[in-house]
C-alpha cells in the first residue's frame, strides 16, 4: 500500500533551502532534492517535478518520506545504497598489486587487463573476476602495469654529487670572456636516402614518401655551445674517435677562443674525452700547449642531462635532423644552415637548476652527512 507523504515546509525551512540553492555549492543530488522539496511545498505534482527537476518518481517518493519521517537534514542527506560486496579487497587486492608490479608471464611483453584477471584467478581463491573489475581497481590504485617509462637511474654517491655541484657552480658564475664556459657533446646520425622519388604535397594531399629507404652509412656531429653568449658550433665528422675529439679541442683553442686565458669545457665521461687523447693526436709539445688552456669539467656518470650541449643536440634533432638526409655533404650543409640561424637569433638555454635546488630536490639521495 503506497503512503501519500505531505510535505509542508516552515518559513525557516523554505528560506534555508532557498539560501542553499543560491549559494551554488551543493552537489548535484543534494541540489535536486532541495529543488523537489520546494516544488512539492508549492503544490507541484510528482509528474511536473519529475519533468522539471529531472528526477524519477521513486526519488521524489523517497525524499518526501525521509522528510516526513525524519527532518529536512535527513531528506537532503546522501543515502548510501547497498551494493554487491567487492571482490577485490583485502588479500585479493594486495595480490592484484603484487601481480601488476611483477614481470608478466613468460612469452608476454606486458600485462593486459585480461591477463591480470586470469592470473588472479589462478593465484587466489576467486572463482571468477572480470577485466572491468580489475580495470576499476587499478584506476583507484593509480597502477598502469602495461606502461613503462624510459628513465635515467643514477647511483647518487659522493662522486655523483661532487661532479654535479661542480658543473652547477660553473653555470651559476658570471660570464668571463677570458675564461669562457663551453659545453661539449656529440651525437651519431644515420644517412638515409630515398629509393623512389617522393610525391610533393598539394592541396588536399600531404607529401608522400615511400616506406622503403636506403641506408647510406652514419656520421657524427660534435656540438659546442657557449650558453652565456648564445653561440654554438656543430661540426659534422665521419667518426668520433679520440683523434676527432682532439681536433675539436684544438679548434676551440686556436680558432674559436684564441685570446682566452682558460677555456672551461663541460662534457660527459666518454672514454674519448680525456687529456690523453691530445697526446695520441699531437706531439707532446702541442698537446701540452693545448691542455694549458683547457680545463675539463665532467658531468657525473648517468648525469649527462647536466650538459647543456645535450639540450642543444635535442633542438638540432627536432628542427633539422628529423628527416631523411642522404649523404655527408648534404648533412653538413643543413647543419651549418641551422647553426647560423640559431647564432644569428642569439638563442640561449634558460637553465634554472642550481646547487641549492639540487640539495633541496635530491637531498634524500645525497650521501649521509659526515659526523665532523
């Protein structure tokens, strides 16, 4: 037997509902219950309320019942509806996390939702579990086992910290024309030619290139950048041997900075980047002359991100190299054109990382402090 509940609001209750709606801070469900109570009080029928407030007649009935049998606060409160018991809770949820964080089964590159559901059934007391239930639980737990991210995982020890802070202090110093700071790095690049003539772009059609290509060997690009001045020099070579490295250092001293008292060079720990390379390339007198004007500063192992030349190489790759370049001469011409444009613009790298920020962000990874 349906009971007809009559809603009669007092002036204070009516005003309270109007103030709540005017405030605009209620949730959607609470807003609708407040609206329907006011509509009932003003004499609207259930059918009219269902149409204007966009609620079901059962919601109207339950709200009126809660108001009559309880009070206004009870009628507006969120009601917790009973649902099915969660399958993935307690030890089963913990098992899902353990599986999702482990390596996938043999023969599989990654976990999928269905694989996780199947594995969970095998390892738990569950008779069944859907991939959708697994998906919802993983979303709650913020787990994405099918994803991997390439990352540099350094061993932050005393050597790492010492080299890092040495480089960061160099970056923080004021520019000194007599002691310029130059960042140095290199990158290999493939020479790739077309096997068929590309079809040029036209309105309504993008350029078309054949998926087949011809590999014409490799080349190397040595990147030199003086970050304070906004100058860079990209040298294209066939190889990146110790002899090539020594030739770059000779050019720095004799061509690019002939009047400098000392050139401070930041570079990574590659085995070719050593003072010994100059002795392999030149006579001892020449090697010693060059080294008197060079001061090498090495980034930490697995810390090449501290080298601004690596950033500049990334810009070169995106702006110039990300295409098919068929031969050495073309590569050299294209890199020179890119270099000249960047130098004319005086493009600089806005470096914000400092020793203070390193100690703040990597403080937990720093070696433990000495006792004295």
